[in-house]
C-alpha cells in the first residue's frame, strides 16, 4: 500500500481528519473520490460525513455517490475558492 503521511493544507483544525478516514472505512471509494473529498473545505467534509446516506448499504465502491454529494455540498457552502 503506502502513501504519504498526513499533513493537510489548512493548519490547525480537527485532528487531521481521522473522522474523514472513518467515513472512508464505512463507505469505500477510489483514490480520485478520496482526493476530491480531502481537498474540500472542512464545512463540506462535515456536511458529507454528517449527511451522506447512500441508496444502498454494503457496496464496496461509493466513489460516484460521494463525488456527486460533495459537488452538491460545495455549491451550498458560501465562499470557497473564487
């Protein structure tokens, strides 16, 4: 496996998104979807973790569902990148 140790761009917040990793454990996704989720504003991440309800439980890939949910969340959050 591998991958490089944590270190988010935005300093000083929740403990490096361990709750985000817990979410990924519940809802497996591919690297692209995970990357997309990780670089979202923390408000969007919190909304995703708090509100994501897949149509079917127990699948082994939620990439598409997570990605579209994140996009919807991003459009709701004011501000963000110009």
